């Protein structure tokens, strides 16, 4: 009877330990994924800010946007296109 209780106790302890280990592993993996996603979003936001800064420096962009002039926007962005391609890859 004592042997049966000891075996049951060892089985329960092993199961409990492995369950805790699995949960810790999942939590660590989840935290790593969250960090990677935050980093990717931060990089993307930085790239968008940089492109917005380059685009906003176009001299006639404000007028073309205010007048809703599609052709003017194309002309302004066409002049900026090589710089945008270099910066954005």
C-alpha cells in the first residue's frame, strides 16, 4: 500500500512539474513574440514618419492637397519619387 502511495505521489509530482515547465515555456514564448511585434511596429512607424517627413518637405504639396488637385499631387510626388524610393527601399 505504501509503495502504491509513493508511486502515485511521484507520478503526480512529475506531472505537476512538467505542467509548470510547459506553462513557463509558453509564457516565455508569448513574451518574446510580443517584443518582436512591438519592435516591428516601432520600426514600421519610424519608417512611416521618415517618409511623411520627406513627403511633407515637397514645396507644392500643401497647395495640391488643399485644392484636391490630382495632377498636381502626381507632379509633386513624381519629383520626390527617387528620394522616396531610396529611403523606403
